[in-house]
């Protein structure tokens, strides 16, 4: 087993957990259920996950993993920056269209399903491969 392979597996399991949290968050937001601790904890977890993805890119590069492995961490870093920028822009401008909430819930659910399915795909494709 090549070094770094264990990290890849752990990374993919963490991504699946984050994706499940994202799905739960989308459902809770759609149902208008708010838990005060949950609402404060999730942004912190996602903020830390942003930096974990940057670290994961460095580890994947150091161990010369195949390019497909970079999809999820790059996706997370880019989407975090884009949605943070969009959120800041809309907040500063005071723009809150009625449809925006439902659109963001749909994007979050679709994104979480993509993360979950792609993680499972990479795990099944490379999970037991010693030459990754």
C-alpha cells in the first residue's frame, strides 16, 4: 500500500459525512427547523473543512495521486469561495429575492448528492487499489 492511500480513504469518508450533513441541513432548512447550536456549528465545520481540503490537495499532490482524486477537494474549495462571495455580495447589497432560499436549498441538496456519489465512486474505484 502506497503511503497516503490511508489518508485518501479517510478523506473520502469525511466527505461522505459532510455530504450527509449537507443533505440533513437542506431538509431541515426546507422544513424550517432551526436548532440554535446546529446553526452555529455547521458553518464552523464547513469553514474548517475548507482548510482541510487545501491540506488534502497538498497531500494528494505529494503522493502523486491520479487527477480524478483532485476533483472533490478542488470542487469544495472553489464552491466555498464562490458561495461565500455570493453570500457576502447579496448581504451587502441587501438583495434577498423570495426564490433564492429554495434555489439554494436545491443547490445544496444536489451538491451533497454529487459529493456522496462521487466519494463512493472513488472509493470503489481506488479504495482497495494498492497502486493508487
